[in-house]
C-alpha cells in the first residue's frame, strides 16, 4: 500500500509504517488542498504504474487519482464523505460567488467517472446519485470503528480527569478539525445553555 499525502512541517518525505509506505508531497501552506491536486501528480503517476487499484481518499482530492487511473487504465475508486451545500461553503468564510464556484467544482469532482463511488452513508449515496452518478457505481460502506479502542465498557476517563484536574466536573467534547464547517464555535456558545 502506498499513500500519497501533503507534507506537514517536521514530517519525513517518505516513511514506512506497518507495511504502508507514506509519500509526502510538499505544498505551499496557503491553499494547500488545491496545490496538492497538482503537485502530487508526478508521485501518483509513478506509484500508480505498479498498483492494481487507485483509491481517492475524498472528492476534494479526486482529480489526480481519477486522471492517472484513466491514463494508465487502472481501476479507481473514490470515497465520498458528503457533498457540501452552498451555505456550507459560505460557512468557511467565503463570499457568495466563491462559495458557488466551490460548490460547482465539488459537483464536477464527485461526478468524475470512477469505477466505484464509496459513500459513507445512505444519505451521501442519495446526494451523489442526484448528481448523476449511476446506481451500479455507488456503494455504501460506513466508516469503521475499532471497538477494541472505542468501547463504552473500556472508556474510563479517570486518569485523564485527574491529570487535567477535572475530577467531579462535567466535561464537554467536540471532535473534528477546528474549522468553521465543524461548528466548534456553536459548541462553545452552547455550553452555558447546556450546563
């Protein structure tokens, strides 16, 4: 398995971990997700020559794996976590026009003719189908959970609460990247109402 991703400061350009080779591509910090789509092409091309299937880890970065797959006649799949509405793009701090451009670009990327579109929910599958992707190319595979790690029976926050001096206090948790789309600011604003 070869994984191509962007290179964060302080990370190695190449790394082997449990049989997976990670190839990190340098990208400028500003607009890194967009630069990555172009700067990763040589690496994806080189690695794809020896692979059996190309997997795009999301529709935002779908173009390079799709293009290389078509040129090399390799099977390609994309995972779709969920398309964003224009309002969701605007929540990223974009003006109306830029949000509309992103929404159109997203629809184009989702509709690329991959061999399979893996959707993480039935709702996502229905959204992708409404964008013109044919039913036989759509599959629903829910995100996996390792129950050995994430299990209510094994969840004991005693040590963490003690270390953070939170014993006897009600703890709120939000999960996700701290970007406007995740709504972290709403969690913070809701704390007084919930408590």
